[in-house]
């Protein structure tokens, strides 16, 4: 035996698991059968067997998937399970790992859903690049739903609260039962035929929650084709948040509920008002800034034009002359003040030297009226001459008695006195 051909158990198990996981048909498949041998672990995992008259396979439904199932495995129940086939090395079991459970009748519907979904996706009906943006401010909103359904009232309540400016155009239709899919497709086409002022800006296709059978009209190809052909953006709001239909994939935008579809379509009027006020403030501020700049430029141009004007030159020269005159006047005033101070100082010194000041101290000025000379000695006058004697407060007349004679006698007496003194 060639040792190279011998596989360890782990190697064989790994080979089997990789072989099964690489098979697309086994990695994503639906299996129907009767449930048996159900058990549940303390952690919430479900183990059971699916069987028919020919075979059986072990199945596991892990806790994470079991939490959102509407159907759980019960002994004796006929179900359809979705999942993948793989090999569990630790126990050597070939197992079916289940991620979805449906009652056997519903399983056929899910199979049809998956088949149509795959076909339409291959044809490009779900392509992201064909999705159109919704109009920011729709003026006419088309609604495709039942006029008796709660979905319509939910949509109208949201639109009335958020965006009462828009006009609502209802294209009524049956939303479940025989013929509902054709009515829904026709209602979408009717809204697309509106033109001019009657044209709608966006369409909401909606209905409330329900079972897969109740929502099945929105899984029909005729509805998918009508939504795909719409020249107006379409928002789907079918069922509850966990419900998905073919329309959700074809529509330009999917909303989890009819109310959410209305919120996606209609802006909030309060938000719009806030945005408008914000832009108004920005525009006013920008305009004020631009006006200030323009005013400065205009003032600069005006000043330049003034400098080129002869009158501006005359005014400029006049202002310059006035400034020079003011400076000269100020200088002269200052100089006159200094001169005045000097005159006052000189006057004070002259007053101090004035004969009048001497007269005030008791002296007098004697003038000979005949000769007009000031008499400062006895020799300057003769007996009988008329004199003017000026004192501090006036003058009076006098006559000389003695005169030169008295002066000569005084000299002789002085000489005799001097001689005797020398002796």
C-alpha cells in the first residue's frame, strides 16, 4: 500500500466539508420534509431531523437564527427549511444548517420569490446605478394604496404634519387578493400618465403589514415591471420593517413602513424654515460685506476724481493757505507775547531808574526858568533867578537868594578850613 494515498481521519473530514461548502447547490438550498427528534439546548440551539419516506437528514437551527423565526421545529410538522449542507468533523455527521423555516405551503411562495428575485436582478431591475434621487421639494405626491387601508391614513397624517404644502394624489387600488397585482401596476401607470400641472413628482407604493400571502401582490412581476418603467421616482413602503418584497428591490428607495415612506418623501417644514432663515442671515451678511467693500471703492474713486478737479485743487490750496495763515498767526501771537513780556520787563527797569522814583524818596529837581537848565550846583544860578522846583506830586516856583555869591563864599570858607586842617 502506497503511504502517500493514506489520509488521516481529520484530512478526510476536512476534504468532505470543503467539497460540500464549495457546491453552490448545497450551500443555498430549500428542503421540505417532516420534523422529528426535536431537542433544544440550554443555549437556545434547536436540533431536529427532516425526513420523508425515502431518507432523513440531521438539522441544526442555531440560537441567532431561531430568534427571528416565526415558525420553530415541532415534531410531526411539515415544513420547508432554507440553509446549507455541510460536514461536522467532530461528530462525523452530515448536517443541514438551517437559517429559515416556513410552513410547507409558505415554502413554495418563498421559492417562487427567490426565483423571480434572481431573474429580475439578472435583468438589471435592481441595479444601484439606475436608482434616482427623490425631489427635495415635491409639490404633488402620488400614492398607490387602498383607500380603505390604514396605510393611507398613516401617510396622510405624516404628510399633513411635516409638509402640508404638497398636494396628495391618490391612485386607488386593491392591495391583496386575486387581481391586486394588475391593479397596482395600473395605478402606477396612471400616475405616470399625468402631465403638466397635474404631474406628480414622486410616487409612494404602500400597504400595511401582513403575511407573505397577503403581501404577495407586491412580489408579482407585473408590479415590478410597472415600478421599473415609472418615469417618476418610486418609494416602496410595504409591510413592516422585516418584510421584504420584490417592489422593495425595484423601487428607487425602500422604506420599512408606510409612515417611514412619507417621512422620506416629504421634508420637514420646520427644518425648511430653519434652513431658509439661516440662508437669509448668510445672504444679508454677505450683502452687507459686499456693500461695504463697494462703498469703500466708490469713496476711493470719488476722492481720486476730486484730486483731478480744478475746484478740488483750489479748495486744497485754500486749505493749505488757511493752515499757513493759522500757523503764522499763532507764531506772531507767540512772538508778540514774548515782546510784551520784554517790554514789561524793560518798563520795570526804567521805572526803577526814573527820576520820578527818586522824587518819591524826598528829592526834587530844580530848573532855572531863565536858562532852562537843571540846577545841580549853587554856581548854576544867581540871586534873583526864578526857579521851578519839581517834587513827586507836582512843581512849584522859587526865587534864588544868594546864588553864586553864596557859592564862592562857601568855597573860601572851605579853603580856609582845609588850610587850617593841613596845618
